[in-house]
C-alpha cells in the first residue's frame, strides 16, 4: 500500500518535470517521506535501454548499473539502478535528500544526463489541539463560562519545517487567523471570554516544503446566565378559585430548565417536594386551583443551567396567605350626613380582590353620587352621602384570593338629630353635677381642721387663725405656775396640755385683745392621752 502511494507521488512529480535543455538533459524535483520508496528517473524513452547508468550525488558517485543487468536491489541494499537507468531508493531517510545527477550511455556512444532534486519531507504529524478550562459535551463540543480565562494550545511535528496557525470561524467572522508561528508549539489565551468568542477554533499545521496540512478543529460555546434570580409572578384567572403562576429567567444561553414545585426545605438535586412542572424554557407558567393550595404553602421556581455549578441553582419563591380584611365593625352616623366605611386587606398572597357588599344578600354597590368607592393602597373606602334610615344595616367587606374568601361585617346605625339633642343635655347635666361635687370637696378639704375640732361648717369669716399647741405635761415646766397641776389618773396615763393661742388678724383686733382679760386670751385644756387623736 505504501509503495503504491509512493509510485503515485512519483507520477505526480514527473508530471511537473521541466526540460531545461534540448541536447539530452532534464531536471526533476521529487519529494518523499521517510520510509517510502523513491524512484529517481533518468532516461524516459522506453524504446531505448541505456547500456550503463551512473548516479552521482553532490559530485560523488553513489551507484552504477543498468542495462540488461538492471534488477531490483537485493535484500538489505537500499539503492539500485533499474534497467531503464532509474535510481530506486528503498526506505528513504532524511539524509537522502539532495541533488542527484544521472549519466546514461546510450547505443552509439550517446550520453544522456538528467538532474533530480530529492527532498525528504514528513508531517505534519502528531497534531493536537487543546482548549481549557472547558467542559466537553457528548458530541465533543467544548463549553466555557462567560468571564473565564480560556487557553488555546496547538502542537505538531513536520520535516524539515512547519508552520502552526490558530484560526477562528464564528458568527461574525468567516475564517480569521488569530496567531501563527514556525515552531512546534503555539498557544494563546483569551481573558474574560465573551459570547462573541464562541465558534469553531482550528489548529492548522502546514509543512512548509511539501505544503501538506493537517487541521484539528473544535467548536467552543460560551455559556452564560444572568446575575439576577428568576422572577416569580402571578396572574388572576377567569375563575377566582384558580391562579396562574409565572416564572421567567431571560438572558441565559443556552435556554435554561425551569421547574415549579412545592418547597419543603430541600433544594437542588435533593428536592423532595412535589414538582408541578419542569421544562427547558425561559418562561414557565403553572395554573393551580383552590383544592391544590393551602395557607402557608411555599411555591418555588428553580432555574438550572450548565453554566451554574451544582448546588448553585437560582430560584424565586413566595408563601401563600389567606386574605384577612380589617376595619371597625360598628359605625354610627347622623341622618343627612356622610360617613366613610374603611376596610384594609394587606396580608394575602396572591393579593385578594376586595369589594364592598350591602345587606344580608350581599348586593353589589353601584358607585355614583350616593356611594363613592375609593382605594388607597391596601385600604378600600366606601363613602355614603346624604345618609337616611334606608342606609342603616349591615355592610360586608369581601376579600377573595385563590386560597379562600374572607368577609368583614360592618353594621351602620343611623340616628336622628333629636336623639343627639337629648344626649347633649344629659352630658351637660352630668358635667354640672361633677363640677358641683368638685367644688364641695375642695371646700371640705380647705376646712378640714374646723371639722375635726368640732367647729362644723361655720362661716369662713369666723376663722381667726387659732393655733393649737400640744405640750406634754411631763416635759414642759413653764406652765406649772399658770396652770394647776392635775392629779395623775389611776390608769397611769400621761396628761396632755392643749394650749390655744389667738393670733390677731389686724390692728383693730390687737386693741380688742388688749382689753380682753388674760383668762380669755389663754385657755388651757386638760385632755387625756392618747396624744395621737390630734397629731401635728
């Protein structure tokens, strides 16, 4: 098989032979790979057989032969001259290259000369290309993550020389040469690789003499995901007992895998909750009815992608809650006035649809000049103008989400203006009574010493500012001459002297006091203990 290939190569080379002289000489260039059989031609006229042929290399004879004795070389001999004067080289080696000169003697002593340039070439061989760090798919395609640094290495061998080149073919480029060298090793790298760098990378090894080429091509894909988490949303369905949950995660390449499921604490590959839907898409919808939902239930959407490391999945979730409307259950309004009923619902997930209903039959309230509906965030207000007795009754604040329906019952009482007049008079009388009681209590408190000494509720003008002095009879001796000593009591208790001094309030009273006898100015009262009846 190898010989056939060599002969074909020789015929190809012979077709390129150029005759440089018309007087019996030619020049031919041949190439051969190490180990091949090379056949160097001399005289190409098949009708005439040279008598003898001499082959010389670089001015030195290497072999002589030919004629009728020409035959294939014996075993172990690499060079042989065939009957037509051709030089047969078996097992070409790198040292066989060079310029050969053929000299053939033809009948009639004519001489034919030919020059042959033999070039021994090999390769490219052992060509390899590597790209990394990257993950290989089953079809051989490599995956790199956006923002990483990727290295490209190419190697091969050729004789006598070679050229290595990295080329790139992408969406925006046809076949771009990135880097090239004449050595046996070529590498470069791309830092912070972007999606525009994905495409087919080829390592091309070319023998500079034989022009033989070998290409090693690899497709490289740049995967990426957005930095944000998926977005979890909900949308109302036509049936209020159903809800549609939407999960979107745009900006990932290739398309991610989204999964809706009930979160029970485990995520990733160890997810143990119920999975409702899973699909390779960047937008996944899920519709559930009320029977499949429960208060406190957590729904989670998990996004999986090959650009995410295991256990690093991105997700979004929300916890379902029943509605709970709040407000004042009892409201009173005056006839012909206006009143506003307020209802607040801010805890439900998904958000509840809140409306006002009237009466036990929960009739719809039609907005107009009579009923005005307004909404301020989670607060829903119902304003009733020109209230009459017909407006009295029960109103319902009804909140419904896919989990449940909850109602706040508000009873409105309508009163006439006469009822409020009696209430105002009652309040006035009560305030009058309370004020009188406060005045009496203050008067009693300011005259407490008169009441305690038996003076009663006498006129305030008789209060002359008397001062009581309580003196122990055993300790005070200054009154012994003025007050007779009382005999001790049989029960062994002490005797307390109470001395009353009158303090004049004006000069007129001082004059009256001077005319008063000493007996009237100072009175000594003897009392029996205990002293704690009057304490100062």
